[in-house]
C-alpha cells in the first residue's frame, strides 16, 4: 500500500521534483566553478612573478 502511495506522489509531483533537482545541480556547479576560478588565478600570478623575476635577474646579472 505504501509503494502505491509513494508512486502516486512521485507521479503527481514529478515537475516539482525535477525543478528541485535542477536547482541543486545549478547551485553545486556554480559553487564548484567559483571555487575553481579563484584558485588558478593565484597560481598564475605567482608563476608570472617568478617569470618576471628570472627575466629581470638575468638582465642584471
């Protein structure tokens, strides 16, 4: 009896369940993208500083 009730509940609210799943996926992907976007930029700045330091150091030495 409970399986029938759950099945009907899912069938009646499939659009709402899909919307909730879509919002959760969008939130997780946005959070992941934001955290990934912040980390490589700091590494790029560090690499750029090292490159410029080596280039300037070789000019003066």
